[in-house]
């Protein structure tokens, strides 16, 4: 299904030029822009979550990760 969206002529021309530059249809280009925005938001949310992590929880994470890595290395040498 397709639909019409209203944008200024200038924006439409800009988007079409960007799409053509990369050999994409306008729809594929818009999908790529939406995907990039979704990714940027996920990374921003992750950055905020990391910043909000307590020192205690961060230390627990490091200890648990170290334990798992040690177990994997032990398995490889057995």
C-alpha cells in the first residue's frame, strides 16, 4: 500500500536527490532514514541507561562477565 505525504517542494527535491545519489528509491531512502533514527534513539537510550547504572551494579556486571569469559576459555582448553 502506498500513501501520499505532504512535504515542501524543496524537501521533496532534497530527499529525491539524496535517494538518487545512493541509487535508492525515495521509499527506500525514507526507510533508511527511519532506521537510522531508530538506531540513534536506541543508542541514546543505552547511553542513558549506562550513565544511570550504579557503581555497585557496574562492579557486579564486570565480575559476572569475567566469570563467564573465564568459563569459556576453560572450555576451549579442555
